[in-house]
């Protein structure tokens, strides 16, 4: 995984609050990865998917009414057939190598409205309607399941202040309130 080595302290002023992390800004835990401000993009994800036991294609899962992207995941032929059969979002977990019925354990079921295929027939779009408010497996500060997996924004700040920087300066910032509703 590659990190950009930039952390941001809470502040209304972006530039003065940037500092370079000597540790390279690596997430120290799964909780830090999902809730923290450290940027740790998984550039190796597609290599991991390629090693998956089942052939898969990407699936963008989008709210049928708001058009908000809720999740990007993968499906194999079995998951697609189960989605049609059950009329809910069914995906393939590439990490667990098993069928993933969205909401089966959390209760955050996504009813399947429509399935679309792209021009090259190598990805799908599931249009869904959440039965409850959540789609992401994470919860917000209020303890409620987040409506989308895209609850943080990435802000490009510019080049590092000195030559010792690890790369472009980027800030990972949580969405909140009205900003989260608009994203």
C-alpha cells in the first residue's frame, strides 16, 4: 500500500495544519483505516482480486432515487443470478471468497431495482433502494450505519513543502452534516 505521508489536524485552515508523518501515515489498524484521517489507498486491490478463487467483475451499487454511489464491489455469475432471484443486492466477497448478500447480517438490505451492464460488458451497475438508512458496514459518530461507503473526501493540497516529502500532499477529510448529504 502506498501512502502520501500527510496528516491533517482538525482546523478550518488547510495549509497551516498539514504536517508530514515520519511513519509515512500508514493506518495502524482496521479502525484507523476506516475512521482515521491517514490516507492509505490500496493500490494492490486488483492484484488481490485477480487471485480470488472466482472470476469476478466490478459492480457499482447506486441508489436508484438519489443516484448516490453507495458501494463499489464485485460480483461473479453466482452473485448476479442470486441478485436476480432474491431481488436484492448480492455480491461476491473477494476477501472471503463467498457469496455476500448485502444486509444479511446487518439488516441494511438493498432492494434491487435494475441491473445495467457497461459497453464492454466488463462491469455492472446495480440500482438499489435501501430498506433502511445504511449501506456501508461502518457506523458514523452517532452510531448509525452510514448511507454510503463514500463518507470522506480527498482534497489535493499541492506539492510537498520540502524535497523530503513522499509525494503529493493530500488531505483525507470526513464529510459531516449538510456536506455529507450533498456528496
